[in-house]
């Protein structure tokens, strides 16, 4: 069976009775087995996926199937699925079995999507290369010596390598968009609160969003319209109505587009990425769109603001993992205090411990006002400045990443260099606005380049339509 390039391909094949859902699942299971060395999946739900496929085939025969019938999805290992292990790719949650299903996943299942397995990631979503996983690193299918990006590296590779139709990841500071750029696919971070976080193992609660990887913008939009919307289990989820994003992808108007000069002029930006980004902007001008360079003087503060606040929230969120009720417990403990200390020291990886300690430091009584309070104020300024730009312009365009996928070990000994990989993605996360990465050609090594587009809060429909238009414009 040939690769399905989109969900539309699957639907056409189902309508023509060329395949059934069970055949589609077996196709992906075969691919997962063949490409197991990529280490994208940490657990494959082969039996339950085939059982679900049989039920959906019966629904299709009766004309009662949901809108996602035939879609096979993979889920990042920070999303709970009842009856299956979820351990955030961390030793400390080894053996934990989910007692409930993440709302976003449940909504996809209700529309007859088939969950095929859970996907590798950086531990607790902390990393930009997928080298921080208790399950080992994930390989980029285009060059197995290079990283797939992080933290949702397994989710990105699963779509890139045709191991599922669509996958779910999480994006706290770029963890969907950056790996999407590194693997040459579409990655979407919605507006904060657009998708319920209930069932997501938290990293930084005021930043975490559930995002989507896909081969096409249309597939991404379809999944978003199903899983978005208010959830009574998540008080931070928005009550704004969800519209049919996948039916509003036609784009004809002339857009007002801004690009941030500081990102294009950044000395960290790879020249080929700069050239491909400028080529898109020049083409937009030729097609009659208004394109303007703007300054964002707060750009240099976005990364430190992000890391101060997210590490603080991580320090708080991860305090619940102590080995008392579930997960890993150190066998070397001799009393209650040593049980806590040894369990956490042995159970968490180095990067997670680094961020917990950073967060504990900025929350300490002596430094709370100097760091945490100040970072909250700067976050508000960044958010206001970004929203003011998006009131004036329809979209902001910038590179997704400073470089294309780097080699394993290249930044492992330098945490700051690794953190700088998030240089262009954290603005949307700090501001809470939606942002998407779409493919924008390749560099001389054949590695994909990502183009990032931001829109104002809850403008997912407009963002999808413009991204769909740009995707066709880039490839034409």
C-alpha cells in the first residue's frame, strides 16, 4: 500500500472500498515495525487499534461513522489514555496506568479516530532535541544522525515517517512548531485555552497547549475543530465557540503581514533559513499583499522570561511526583526523608532536575520579586506588544527555528545553546497567541526549513486559511 499523504486520501480509498479501517491500521502497524529503530513509539496499541478499526468498519457499513473514521493518530507520552501507561518519558512515572482519558483525545475517539500508540518525547516536555527521554532518543527519518526536535520529537517523526495519519504533541515554548520545522511537516499551537488541558501531565500550566502534527493544513484544521472547545474539567478552557476550520481554508483577500526585523537580522539565524523566509515575504509583496518590517524591542527578553516562569511552574507541578502513591520509588531509601530525596534524585533526568532547581531558586523568598514577579510583568508587556502588532497586522511571519536540525550531541553539553533553539517560538507561547509552522523548503544538506506564522488570539480559522494559501504558494 502506498503512503497516504492526507486524510482525504484515506477517505477516498474508504469510499471506493479499496481499503477498510483494519487494512489502514495494519498498514501503519507494518510501518511502525519496519521503522522501529527510529524510536518514535514507546508503546504500540496494536490489539486495541485493530479492535477499534473493526467497530468503525461496521459503523461505516451502516453509514453511522464519525468525521474522523479511518484517521489513525499517535499521542505524545504526556497525554493520558485510560488503561494505558503514561509516564511522560520519565523513570519517575514508570508503571503508572492512566485512570482517565485526556479530553482532547476523547473527543477525537468519539469521532472515530483510532489511537495506535504513545510517542516518545523529552522528559516531561523539557527539551528541544528529544535527547532527554528515559526511552532513549528519537531519530530524524531524513537523517538519522540528526535530532527530530523536541520536546514532541516522537510525534513529529511518527507523521514524518508515515507511522500514523496525525499525531498530538504539546507546545509549551515551541515543542510542536520546532520539531515540525525539523521534520518538514505542519505543526500547530492553538491559542492558550482553545483546547482543554485536562489529562495533560503538566510542565508549565500557564503555557502548556496541546498541538497537532500533520502532513497537510487541512488535516490539522479538521483535528483542531474536533478537539477544541470548552471543557468542564478545565476551568481555563475558553467558552468561545469552535467553528469549522477545515471548511474555511479558502483565502482570497489581501493580507497585512509583518515580519520582525530582529529575527531576520539575528546572528544566530542560518543563512538558508533567512533566504527562504525572505523569498516568501517577497512573493507575498509580488502578489499584492502588504508586507512591513517591524521592530520588537522586547524580543531579547522573551527567552529569559519564558525560562524563569516555566521553570517556576515546573518546580511546583513536579513536586507531586515523590514515589509515595505511584510510579518509581527508590529501593535505596532507609527512612521517609531519604525516600523522597533518593526517589526524586534517581527518578528525574538531568534536564528536569536542572529546571526544577532553577524554578525553586526563582521562587525562593530571597529572589521571588527579583525574578518571578519581574518576569510576570515582562510577560504582560510582551503579550500586550504582540497583541498590538496583531491588531495592526493580520499575521506575523518569522522563521520557526534559528537553524535546521542539528546533530545529536551538538548542544548536549551546553544548556544555554539548547535553550536558544527556542529563540523564535517562545514569543507566541509567552503571549498565548496561536502559531503554526509550515514547511518552507530545505537547506543544502537536505534538511527541512520551517516558516512560522502567528495570528491574534482565537484567530485559528484565519491562520489556517493563510497557512494553507502559503503552503500552496511555496510549493507552486
